[in-house]
């Protein structure tokens, strides 16, 4: 009788087939759910946010980080591995310079943005927020296109909900980055 594997590494995760299943690791445990094609709202939100972050990034006087999108992967911890993908991220210059044989970022983003879709669960989002914060991510934004809101989870603070009439800010971790929620959500 073969025993089922209970813990996985990032390398094993990346070697799994491309079979329309979304996969990630939390403390070596494999998480899976059916992959879902993103709709126009998710794509538009991602594009607007990336554009705003790139504009802000170019205006910075000191070392610039990187803006990444498209379920970009981050290896947050090793042994056991926690490897997550996020919709949009801002990566500090220090993490952006780290090369990883897996082609993932080897460290946490400064900002991780999850754009909710119909197959995301509250439990998944809470687990991701917790794991990002444990790894050192300063800000996690959960964008909900259905109820046009952005919930900001800043490390060490209670979450704050913003609607279309408000502005969401990256301060103090992304100094001066401000974006009207109404511009972000179509």
C-alpha cells in the first residue's frame, strides 16, 4: 500500500502538471482548487493597480522595487515551504534582487493584492493574509469587485474597509501612494 504524501516542497509544487488546478503550499501542505478564468473586472482592476503602482514607483528617488502581476509566486518560507501566488504585488528592491532557481520571488512582497473571484473563500483569504504577514509582508489588500471595496490588512493592525468614495493609501510602507477606490473598481 502506498502512503499519500502529506508535505511538499516548492520544487514538487512546480513540477505538478498544468491541469487547470490552482495550487499553493502552506507550511508544506498542498492546497488545491479548480482554476478559474479571470473576468474583465479582475483584469481591469489588476491593470489599473499595476499602472498606478508603476507610476508611483518611477517617481521614487531611492531604490525602486518591482510591480508584478498575474498570480506571481512568492516562496515565503522553507522547510516547511509556504509558496503563494498573488494577483498583484509590489516587491521591495531587496526581495526583487534575490534570484531563486524556481523563478519565484524568494521572500515576501511589501504589498500583496488579492482580487476576489467567485471561487475564493474567506478561509483561504484569511490564511493567505496571515501567512503573508508572518513572512514580513507589510500590506495585504483584498479587492472585492462584487461589493466595490478594498480591505487593507496592515501588519499588526486591525483591517480597514474602504469603498468607492474613499482613497486607499500605501503609507507608510509605500510613502505617498494613494489611489481612489472608485478608480480601481469599475
